C-alpha cells in the first residue's frame, strides 16, 4: 500500500497523537494514506475511535515492539 505521509507521534501522550493526525489528515487529499507511529498506550483506543467519529478509514493497526503503527485513509 502506498503511504502518502508519515506522522511520528512517538513520545507524545493523549490527546496529541490524535490531534496531530487530525491536522495532518486535513491537509491531505481524499483517498491518501497517513502512517502514524505512536507509543502511547491510549492510542490503541483513541486512534480507532477518532477514525470512527471522523469518518476516516482505519486501514490497519499493528504492533512493532512497543510502537503501534496505524494506516489511516483520508475520507
């Protein structure tokens, strides 16, 4: 899958990963994909909830050690 932008939210705590993802997605075209890397334990709840509430698609979520990697498609 092509990733159009990358957001490094490692070290940021709730709600910063979601706020930064929202801002980054706002500047992207519909259909583009944002990769978010986060290590905040709350992100596993916050990012899917944000996608559900905002209408963006959570394409995938996976763990890479202590870091979660999310792919979000702009709607």
